[in-house]
C-alpha cells in the first residue's frame, strides 16, 4: 500500500511541475463567486498578493464594503506609531511603500458600494495627488463614512488640505460620517452644502479659527460633533440654527474665550481650561461632563452656582477639577433637583473642605 501511495504522489508532483493546472490547482477552477468569497476572508495584504501573483485571481473582486488602510492591514505591523520605517528605510521610503500599497489595492478593487473608507498614516500635503485620488475612489463608491487620520506628521510639514471640491455638487450625498485628523479644512462659502448630509463630524488637530462657522453653517442634519485639539474662534456659539445637534464634545481645544450653548443639546462634554462658559436657552440638557484644568476658584463657583442655575434639568454630571483652591459651598446657591448621577473629582495642591 505504501508503495502504491508513493507512486501516486510522485505522479501528482510530476504533473504539477509539468504545468498540469487541472491537477495542481483545483482551487482556481472554482466559480468566480466562490473565489470572491475566499478573498473576502483574507487580510487585505494577502488578498492583494494573491491577485497580483495569480492570473486567474487577478480579476476576482472581494465583496468588501469597508476599506481600511493602515500599517496592520497592509504590512501586518501592529504598533502605535503612524509611519512606516523598516530596516534601513527612511521616512520617505516608508511613505512611498504605503502609497504604492494603497494604489495597488485600489487598482484591483471593484467594489460597487462602500460603507466606510479609512486611511491611517502620517501623510501631508506633499502627497496631495495620491490622497485626492483615494477620496475620488471613495466618492465613486458612494461611501457613507470617510476617515483620514494623518497624525504623527513631522514638525514643519504642511497639513493635507481636504479637497471640498471633490465632494461638491452632490457628488457624495450619502456621506454621513466624516472624521479628519491632522488635516486642513477650508471650504469656500459656496461649498458648505457638501456637509448637508453629515450626521457626525469628528475633527482632531484641525485649525478652525476662521472656518468653523462656515463649516457648521452647512451641517443642517448634524447630530454629533467632536472637536479635539482644535483652534477655535475667540467666540464660539452653538445656537438654534443647528436644529438636529444632540451631542457636543470639546476636548483640549484652545483659542475660545467665550463658549455659549443656546441649543437644547442632550449631551455636552468639555475638557480644557476654565473659560467663559454659558448655557443660554438650553435648560433641557440632561448629561454634562466637565474636566476643568486650572479652574481655581472660578471653577468651584461655577459648579455650585452658575451650572445649577442654567441647567435645572440636569440628570448626569461628571465633574473633574484641577485647581489650587476649592471654596466652601456658599449659601443661597441653586441646587440640582433632578440629578441622578454625580461624579466629582478634585485634584488640589492644598487641603480644602466642602
């Protein structure tokens, strides 16, 4: 029996070496829809390699609706950094490798409809033509979620200027979620309609001091807004014109000396230095999270007096103070009558009493 099996194996190997594909590559003989399903189970890196190395698989498209390009999906590198440097490769070489890998995949990709499109790598405006081409691909795929994370850009490099013109004139009415990190966003007044389908907007390290009002004026259906490490206008207003806005998060933003909320939000979160914060005509806010840096006496006064007066319907309050002085609660201050959850954290340099 052993001898017979050995003969069969030798015959099989000789056929494979002779190029008998009918015996050597049974998988490639499968119908295209099955091959497409097999590709969908592979990592992005393995799928690209398979289609590049095999003529049979070259025109097979995986039915994917979510495209994510980062160090792990393209190179199998699992790390926190946002740039590629392997062996003796310098930063420029790593960037070229990343761009080439993305271009190669998109050249082979034929997904008719995308839900999400994400790129995570340290890229600046010197890669503008490549990134513009990727966004155009997402536009053609009618993507609903677009994420560009270019954090970790070396100091002195120019931020990528997000091309609002590629989304204008109703080219991407399905776009519901936009997340930009380390980009420049400067829409012209006549192109703000590109944001009118957005439900969520997440901006991190995006300079906004001159363009924020223009951007938000076009977000007529926006429900969730988060601004992180962004430079804001001196006066920042959230007013009644933002009819659908329910959640607002301001995290470590700077530049604003006055923040006024007159829109009846459901959730408001603020992390940063003590500023002139007020809620006018927004008494129905139910959940507030404040982390006040360098609050000093103003922070405690506002916590026990101004906040309770302006938000009588508040149900959940999470408050963290980083201060040198917490004052004793004064008589005659307003109380939270409907509060259900209250978390208070004080980080002080000196002892205090409440």
